[in-house]
C-alpha cells in the first residue's frame, strides 16, 4: 500500500505504507483512510517531526548500527516537511489517501 500526499503548492509525494503511517502517527493524524492537514496544523506537525528526528538520531548514536545505511526518519520526512512549509506559507491544505 502507498500513501499519496497532494497539495496545490508542491508536487505529489508518494510514500510506502510503513513510512507514511509513521509520519502521520508522529504528527497526530489518523493514518487509516484519507485525511487533511490544515495550514494552522502544519507548524505543530513540523515541530513534532523535528522532535522525532532528534529522538531517533540521539538513539542511533547510543546503539549499534543495526540498520546499516538504511534511510532514517530525517531522509524520509524532509520532502514532507518541505511540502508542509510551502503550503503553510501559502495557506493551503495538504491531503492524503491510500
């Protein structure tokens, strides 16, 4: 399954199910079914993602490199964060579906 994020001010963003689900859970959105992120929800969503990235990276410093070179949350979330920033500045929504 895939998540497809769409907006007026950024290109479509497609994520594999586990990664899209994780990002939606981090920002407090229900990952089941379609949804919307309103402009006023975008700055708190970005802050939540930044905090989760910092937490993951601090945990990785203390752990053995079990995942090798697998992309972390930072690499997976940055295109989404960029989408949120563009749409927050323009005052437009981000929507998604599966």
